[in-house]
C-alpha cells in the first residue's frame, strides 16, 4: 500500500564518507563548506551531506569544467 502523504527521503551521508565521492579530502571539504559551495547538515556532533547535495556539487564541478574547456 502506498500512502500519498509520504515524501521521498533524501538520504544523509556522513561527511567523511561523502568526501571520496566528491574527490576531496577533509580540509578541502570544509573549505568548500566555508565558501558556501557545499551544504552540510549537523545533528549534534555529527555532520552529514544530503545525497542530492553530493549530486548537485558534482554537477557544478562538471559545469565549471565544461566552461573552462570552451
């Protein structure tokens, strides 16, 4: 049974687990957060990145690469 009130969940990825997906190390990851290019979510002491944010960030890198190549 499918309930029409359910909203799809955007999984949270622990920040350190997301960094290899982004091609970044810890210092670069925090620099991207500080620069506003990567959004994080905090839950107490833990830091997460939404799966959709990982996809968005990668797409933004691809867009920059295409502009630089042109």
